[in-house]
């Protein structure tokens, strides 16, 4: 009896996780399409690279325990919005908002939440644009709308976040004040670099346009 229950739970859990994997596959395809088509239309690629990750069943259960949620798949589906995660790294801040708008225009996606930590950085300096999306997944007998957490950031924001993440874990959540102060300074420096790169890029684009205009054949008469 207990064995059968365990077997059934395992099948259900596998099916549950599968839906999140498929949602990530869908998002991966969407990102690839945007990247290829944008390159063709604008001769420019706004996406540096993309990472996807699926939370392990162990860390899902850890979060359930931490949040005191009931141990049911329905409750997990309802409350945990970051089981499936996708991170897009861009060169420029303007690309982040451009991508955000492209996703907002996709009629099959439901935007559940947007957290703009670029306009409003976190106290520690963290910057990134977060979107919680619901992605439709078509299974053999039903359609499921699965939550995916999308993080869009620049290379500089990502560099900062990965170091901060490392320090955070190394010090077991007790970071010395000197380090948090310096990290915050580094976040400000990263934001300044992003700003500088954006304006340099704009100037380069203007120069390119002018060059292009000068190359246009001048029609006689
Ligand atoms: P991991 O290991 O990257 O998956 P939540 O914590 O998700 O229950 P919250 O805090 O409202 O709820 O979500 P938020 O603010 O959207 O942040 C979720 C994710 O953003 C985190 O996931 C991190 O990936 C990233 N993040 C948010 N704040 C910081 C930060 O200060 N530093 C760094 N390095 N990353 C951050 P996880 O599950 O915490 O971590």
C-alpha cells in the first residue's frame, strides 16, 4: 500500500517537474526566435547569452518548509514562482527594456508580476529586471499554465550578482559590514559602467548612420 503510494507520488512529481521543463523549453525557443529575427531585422543582437535552470525537488521542499506551505503539488504550484528560471544577459540597459516589451506583446504569455530592480535597486545594490510569466504548455491530455521567473540583466549586473551570491554563501549569511559597503560601491560602479557603455553605443550608432547616409548614391539631376 505504502509502496504504491510512494510510486504514485514519484510519477506525479516527475510529471509536475516535466511541465516546468517544457515551459523553459518554450521560453528558450521564444528567446532564440527573438535573437535570430532581431539580428536579421536590425543587424544587431540584444542578447549576450541565456541560462535556464530548474529548481531541484530538494530545494523546492526546503522552500516549502521555510515558508510553512502545505506539502501538496497544488500549493507548491500556486506559491513557488521560481521553480523554472531563465536569465537573459544583455549588453545594454536599453536592451533589457526592449526585451521586456517584446515579451509583454506576446499574446500567449501572461505577465503575473514585474519587479524593476534597475529603476529601484535593492538595498544591497542588486540590479536586475524580474518578470514572473505564465507560459502555456500543451500536454497529451491538458493545457497547463506554468510560472517561469525571467531575470534580465546586463553583463555588469550579472558580474556583480554572481560575486555577491558567492560571498553571501561563503559567509553563511553574515557578511561583514566593510564588505557590504564595498559591494554596494561596486554595484554603483557597475551601474555607472552600464550608463557609460550605453551612451558610447548610442554615439557609435549615430556615427554609423551618418556614414551610411554619406555612402548613399547621390542621384543625378
Ligand atoms: P537562486 O539561487 O538564484 O535561485 P523569493 O526569494 O524568490 O521567494 P523574492 O525575494 O521576492 O522571493 O524574489 P525576487 O526578489 O524576485 O528574487 C528572486 C531571485 O532573484 C533570487 O533567487 C536570485 O536569483 C535573484 N536575487 C534577488 N535578490 C538578489 C540579491 O540581492 N543578490 C543576488 N545575487 N541575487 C538576487 P533565489 O532563489 O534567492 O536564488
